[in-house]
C-alpha cells in the first residue's frame, strides 16, 4: 500500500444523524494526517450529535448543513465535482433510503447525486434496522449503482443490544480509501483496445442487418479503463452514446469489416483487448446501390460470413497481451461460452445471458460470469454496467498480476 496514496486527494465527507457521528471527527483527523483535503457535509440531524464547529476546525473548511442556508445557496454540484472520493460515514437508514431512491432533500444526497467520483458509504444503525429487508435492499441498490459499501462491524450497540450495525472504525475506513487510491492508476502506461456497440451490415442505402447493442457496456469498460490510467482506443459501432474521458480515442465504424480493419491495425500496440461489441456474424453477399423496390418477387438476401475479430486477434496474440471476449447467450450460457473461450484463444470470457432479467442489450445493468482458461468461473450479481466494468477490469488486472508473479 502506498503511504502517499491519499496525499492531496480531495475527500467529501458526509455525516448523518447517528450516535456514531463522533467517529467522523477521528476520521477527518486521520484523513488530514494522511495528506488529504477534507470538506464536510452534515445533515441537520448530524449536528445534534456533533458540532459543525468541531468538523470545520479539524477540516479547516466551512461545514455545509443545508442546500440553502442563511449564507445563501451552497453549491452541491461544485462539491460533487470537486471530490476525488465521497465518503458517507456514518450513514443512517434514513439517508441510505434517500440515496437508494434519489430523494434529494438534504445536502448529502444532493452532493451524492452530483458526484462523478467513487462513493463509499459506511452504514451505522441498530441490529434489527440493519437486518431489515428494506435496509438490505437499499444497500444492494447502492452497490448496484457502483458505490462501495464499507461493511458494518459487529459488537455492542448504542441501544444496549449486540450484533451487526456498528460503524466501521475510522482506521478501517482510512485503509479502504488507501487501497482504493493505491490501486487507482493500475493501468497507467498501458494501452487498452475495446470494441463496442453493434455493427450494421448494409443491404441497400436504406436497409441494414443490425442488432440491439447500445454500446453502454463497451463504453462503461472504456471509461473504467481510462479511470485506471490506461490510454484507450475504443472502436465503436453505430451508437447514440459516446464516452466522456479525454483519454479515450474513439474510432467510429459501421460494419463488421470496418471494425475488423480497425482492430487489426490497433491490436499490435495494445496491452489488453476487450471485445464487447455485438458483431454481426453475417453480411449480405451483395450490396444494392439503389433501394430495393417492392415489385415482383420477394427478394432473397444471401448472406456470407464476416471475419471473426476476436478469433483473429486470438491467433495473433503475443505472450505479453491479454485478450478478453464477451459471450452473449440465450441458452446453455456457460457451456457455449467455454467453447468460445477456447476457439478464439481468449484469456477470459465474460458471459451475459438474455435469460437473466436486466442483463444484456441496452439495459443500464448487467449480470455476468467471468470464466478463465482453467474453466474457473466467478458469478456476479446484477449491477450497473459501470460496476460490471470495474469487475471485468479488476479480473484482468488480477490475471496479469498473477502471471507476473509466476514468471
Ligand atoms: O451494448 P449494450 O447494449 O450495452 O450490450 C452489451 C452486450 C450485450 C452487447 C455485451 O455485453 C456483449 O455481450 N457483447 C458481445 C456480444 C456478442 O456478439 O457475443 P457473441 O457470443 O456472439 O461473440 C463472442 C465474442 O466474439 C464477443 O467478444 C464478440 O465481440 C466477438 N466477435 C463475434 C463475432 C465476430 N464476427 N467478431 C467478434 O469479434
């Protein structure tokens, strides 16, 4: 773990109305000692447990408790964009529920909804509140949005009961942030090549054969790879979406053959290639330069096979390159994906099945299984595509680090 990982990092600390709020003062001190800059937000209820003056003195910044107060409007958007990480500790069941459902009636939820940085949340509540299904569902919803849970601890609670629900210790929260910022730039200096979106295979100037891929999964992967420090080449089929990070170079293509040409040209410079595009396996043999008219017999469209991009890269792959494919299945997902992994010489395959609700095309969520060359597989819950992208890149980083240690 790098001791300097938190140096100059901007941390937005949200404190809600729990008896554990006093621990936030210790956390603020630890963060400042580690070199971070801390700005504190509090719900009005939190101010009944610990004084804003304590936190403003420790953080050396004003503390915000209201979206609009006596001093005027507090810019939650600016704070959300300022932060490298947002930490909500302690997080009560009430604010947890609001965050999970976008109920924006306090400064913390307002900043949370505006934040583009990673968000860490450390719940604190009594044991029965913790185990209540609504709490557990809200925790899962927040994780599904890509936020990071800092687990509660077990022990004696303010109510006198004993069990799960204690706020994680400030040292534990600090460690988690340390780990996050240490691993943040693991792909610095690396090149990642991605295919994403659908392909369109033209029949005539008006019609094409396409598919329902939106590009969301591939763009989420590109964003995450760039966030980890990689220089990213994204070969993107026809999609209404585009990535935001300036370290992502977008190569727009339309057909499978255009995607193939771009991938072949870019692959030699890539350290990692991830094939998330839904590439049409076939294209019309003949392109009609004029619109096919509705007259006489129903036209027959003969199809021919497109080149397989992943399989070609699999043949050309060097020992220092990692190649990851996706498998979109509608039945026997694992068996079919294992075959594709071997046939295309992939290092990992990410399986998503249209049998799973909320997975696959166009959804903002996905549910995946990652399979490696030894047929080990890891199942993941349904999550946002952003969170799925993190899991996929973490698996690739883990694979390459394991291989490095073994060599
Ligand atoms: O874009 P979204 O709406 O977010 O949807 C995401 C997704 C469902 C498209 C994505 O998660 C996904 O599963 N992409 C792969 C879809 C696919 O074509 O799977 P496949 O099982 O047919 O192909 C296996 C692998 O070979 C894939 O990595 C594919 O990119 C690659 N392939 C396939 C055919 C071909 N001619 N060239 C290829 O490179």
